[in-house]
């Protein structure tokens, strides 16, 4: 069961990354509409995640959510004052952080699957 759920989440992540990659490759063509579409998707994703987090009983999940909100607040307040070079650097590091987060998510997923399998065997 854990494998199926986590596999579905990874497929969702793959689809999102492909869509984001396509947006970046498009370049300046329709840039304003792409920015607005990305903003709307982000808002929708944040709202959905916040709704799910409201029902989480895990203290670890709540702690991560608080940290993520602080990061989001810092990033949104910084966005207004940045030069083009600073925005590019922020985008580059944001992608680096996203990749790191994805790698950590995969590791957590593998550990969760192993734990689930171990519990199933011990029953």
C-alpha cells in the first residue's frame, strides 16, 4: 500500500517537473501568461497542502509546515526588491533546493516502504 501511494505521488511530481521544465524552455514567448498560470497553480497547490496539513496529527509534519511557511514568507518579501541578476540567482538556488527536497523525499519514501514491508512481515 505504501509503495502504491508513494509511487503515485512521485508520478505527480514527475508530471509537474515536466510541465515546469516546458515553461522554462518556452522563454519569453507568452511569458506574462505563463507567470500568471504558474502563480495560480502555486496558490492552488499551497491551499490544497494547507488543507491537508490542517488534519495531520504528526508533530514532525506540523514542524516542517511551519518551517516551510517561514521560508515562503522570506522569499515573498525578498521578491519585491531584487534586480534581474538577483532574481536569476534566487531562481537557480530555488531549483537547487527543490532538487535537494526531491532527493530527500525519495529517501523518505524508500525508508517508509521498507518500514511498511518490515511491519507486514512481522505480522
